C-alpha cells in the first residue's frame, strides 16, 4: 500500500503548521546562492498547499519569514520579499481553483508596501473561500504576537472594558493573530533542526511535533503523507491516562 492509501481519512489533523527550513543549505549543496534555495522552496509550498487541500486539512500555516529573519543580509531579505510578491501572483489562480482562503499573521506593517498591497488584495479576493485556510506567517514572531496581545488587553483594562480577574485563556486566545483558528495539531519542521524558532508558542501547547531531515526544497507530497501517518500513530492524551481515552 502506498503511504497515501495508509492515511486514515477520518483522523486528518485539522491544523498543520510547518517551519519550512533548509533552503540555504539546499542551495549551498548545489554551489548556488541562498536565493536559489528560496526560489526552489516555492515549489514545495505549492505542492504542500495542493496536497493539504486534497487531504482535507482545514488550516495550513506556513512559517515564511520570522521577526528574527530581518537580521539576515539585506540582499537575502530583499530577494525573499520580491519572491513573496512573485509567488503570490503566480499562486493566486491556485487559491481560486482550490477555494483556498489566504490569511496572514505577523507584524504586517513591517513588510514593504508592495508586498503588503499584494497580500491585502489576495486576502480580499479569497475571503469567501472555505476549502482551506492558508496562513502565511510573515515577519512573525510568537513573542511579538504575545506582546501585541498583552498591549491590546492592557488597553481594554485601562478603558474598563475588561477587569483583570476576567482575563482567561479564552480572552488571551481571542487577542492572538490566530484568534479565528484552532490550536495546531501537527507541527512539522524540515531540515533536521529540532527547535521552534519563535513560532506559535501559545498555539502549539499540545501539538504533535514531527521533525523531518529533508531540506525544504526537497519536501514532497510523500513527505507530508509520512508526517501525517506518523501523527496518526500517536496517542494524544491531553493530560489524561490512556485508559480514560477509550
Ligand atoms: C528557510 O530556509 C527559509 C527562511 C527562513 C526564510 P533557510 O534560509 O533558513 O535555510 P537554512 O536553514 O539556512 O538552510
Ligand atoms: C525559522 O527558520 C523561520 C522560518 C522558517 C521562516 P530559521 O532558519 O530562521 O531558524 P533558526 O535561525 O535556524 O532557528
Ligand atoms: Mg534555517
């Protein structure tokens, strides 16, 4: 049986998040510039979006650029921003044909105007689609998100819109960039690195983690199947005992 056929279609993770890592090393292994790796990484992005829709994943969240990535050489940052605009344009027909709604999380105001405009129009064009929510984490850092969340809540406290003892987990969730999304079920990181790098700290509290050694530009549908199959073999206990689950 192929990997795809082994997948239990009634146990598909609702929210899959991916730290797409290894573009630079992939390029280096070919004796090419890092930007070449990023360009080839966009093919994997397309594959993963198409495969996720087919599998019935409701929410796919991709870590595309972190708040820390601004520290990279200007040349690479510029190449990434240009690539973002270019791939948004070329992927828009896919979003329309697969009914994918585009969403973004992060400090969007720090993006170049051109990228911001392109993103805003793609979000507007796809806002009524419901097949899958594709969230791009751009200039995203979980700590920045939490700072933003606490500032918003503090403002409400100051204006007597909420009293401090009524701040619950639900209230915090409702102020995150991900307010309209369920928690992450499966978090995948490629390239063999086993760290979180400031991604969705609140939302992965009970996510299953899957680390793939594959560099992002080499990541295929088969690799996604492998991650999902691995996820389906796990017992998610959420603090309970195994016996309580049955
Ligand atoms: C991931 O690949 C893409 C971004 C962070 C934008 P990297 O560029 O981090 O690739 P490596 O980790 O250097 O190989
Ligand atoms: C995390 O990858 C950010 C993205 C994939 C966009 P990095 O390559 O920037 O992470 P570190 O620096 O190795 O932790
Ligand atoms: Mg990296």
